[in-house]
C-alpha cells in the first residue's frame, strides 16, 4: 500500500456534520493499490461454471439503449418509490462527452457485482439498480450528466462532483443513491474511488430505521485524466472498486464492527474499513488504524475465492447469530437497496428464471476443538450453513509473517500440530459444496501452539 496516496485520500475524509453524537456523513477513498487482490470477474465466471450457467445468463454485459440526460421512466421495471442505485456518467463542461465509450463497462459492472453478491448471499439478494431502457428491463438506465463547470473545478473534488450530480438528478422518487463514473477527473495517474457513509450511533442502528436506507448518498469513481474510454465490449471497469464504493453508501464499515480499522475513541473518522483479510471492504490502513491487516479469510478454496465480509461479522450476513454484532447493529444485508432475487431477476443469474443458484453460505463459522500444543489432536467442525451443502473439504493453515499459509497434506477434519507449528496460530478453512457451487470460510484462529506434552491420562477430542 502506498501511504502517501492513502494520506491524500484520508485528507478528504471530513465530516459534513460535526455536532457531537449526531450522524456524520463521511467520505472514504481508495485506489487500486488499496484493494488490488480482488478479481470479481474471475470469481463470477467460476461461479457461473459451477452453477452450469453460460456467460449469457444474468444481466447482459453489453449495454443497449439510447443516451439520455434525464431519468428514464417509460421502461422502468421497479416502482418509483423502491430504493434504487442510479448509475451516472459525468463529464466536465470543457471535456468531450465519452459516454458511448463507457456504457458497456458500466453495464458489465452491474452484471458482475450482482452475480457476485447473489452468490455471497446464498442466492437470496442482490442490489436493485435503476434499470430499464427501450431494449428491456435488464439494461441499466444510465443517465449522462454534463457538469456545468470546467475540468479544474471537479478534478479530485468529490464534493463538487457529488453536489452537481445530485442536483442534476433531482427528485426521482423514493430513496436514491448514485454511483458516478467521473470521466478524466483523477489527477493521480490511476482511477480512484470516493464514497459517503453515515457514521456515529445512528449509522449502526439495525433495521428499516437506519439512515442508510434513506438514500441521497453518492459514490464516485474518478477515471485517470488522459486515459482512454474502454469502448464497446468492455468487460467491466474496476468492478471491485465499484462494489466497494457502493458498499460504503450502504453503511459499511461502521466504527463498532468487530474488525473495524477505526481507532476506538477517535472522533474524526478516517477509515471505514476492516482488517480481517482478503475482502471487498478490508485492506491495510496506515499506522493509526486499530489493527493492521491480517489475512484471516482468504484467499480460500472454492468457487468464490474472496469474501463479501470475511467471517460474516462486520457488515454483511444473511443469517447473523443471535446476539452477535450484526444481529443487534446495522447489517447491510437488510439494506433497502438490496432486494430478493425473484424481484430483480435476472440480476442474480440464471437468465430470465426467477430462481437463482443457491450456493452454500456460512451461517456459523467452523470451530476448532482441542488444545493448541504439539502432538495433540485438533478437530474441526464445519460450522453451520444455509442451502444444504452436500460435502465439505478442510484445509489447515498456519499464520506465518501475518499471512495464512496452507499446510501441506493437512486436508482432513483433524490435525496434529508439529514442531513447525510451535509459536504459531492455526486455523481451518472449510469449503462447502452443493449442486450450485462451492463457498468457503475460515475458523477463528487458535492460540499459539506450545511445546508442551500431554498430561498423563488426557484424551484428545472425539
């Protein structure tokens, strides 16, 4: 991670409302150097193959429709009062309109992230984007916004872009968030993403009353100044960044989350991420963060190799454990901007059918029983899953230099620590499979393995 870049972005993380204990709308930002390990395109293609789908299933990757500068309602598949995410292409007044070169990339992003989210949610939900053109309800209602000012007024300027885009969108009915492709408005030599989230006590309130359900939040992807538009047939544009910024507008990651990088007691939020592993919302922060990145959840074996909430405990879980953080605080799975798959077909995959593939989804993490000492036997349980897995595969790992490394030959539910494990923590990853595909998750780590013999008469766990 490049700390100078991160510091520049952190400088933009200024609260709009600064009264104590009131909601704060905070801007978080990142570049591809901050979230470089995710490839949603590959994971979606793998998931499709596991589910027996073709590339044509789900939302099309190529856009079709007429360029418009207003909100299209004639072909809208969803009620106007339903919470929706508006996809916007924006350009400065003294720069050319290159919307035609970005249409396919933005359409593909919507296709990729929704197929991914549906798999991560066990085939239950995905995002409700504002859809519908003359070509059909499966195409994004992309709105082109000509920003009124010159390039210099918007370059790297989240507030200026967001305010003028929201002004151009006006009142479109119901809760609306915007995700904006700000063409040629990044000056740092690469794309960058910035997005709003609401922090403070109200941001963590569970259920429908959470303010993130009200909309009016913006995510912006700034593309490199001087870069070419991807053109026809583009299979997405930084889809993991696209989803990352949208997820901020849904309310992730709140201060109180178990693995939040937000330092406890800090009043001026500068993070909004997690530190638990390879995850859409987790990455290494600067030295002021509550914890540095530890790869507890990935990459792991299975059709989906990166997580949307490592451990299902910080911001997204289809079935949080009673009394857990996500059961008592804000869970983005409950967002008004996520909808059941049968209401937004074909967003979740499976072409025009309303039943999406239901891959296994973890409900409770795997557990390890036994004593963390050399020569003892550790036994893993697979945890609890929804969507009825038919088989499980195990892989034991040891923590080496802050990275989880798979142990050669350790592919069963039981493992006996060796001298190589002394002083290190262990965990087990479990990959669950059914007819629709495979999902994997990891246990909590053990204590460090000690070099202590078993007591006389002691027994290993059965």
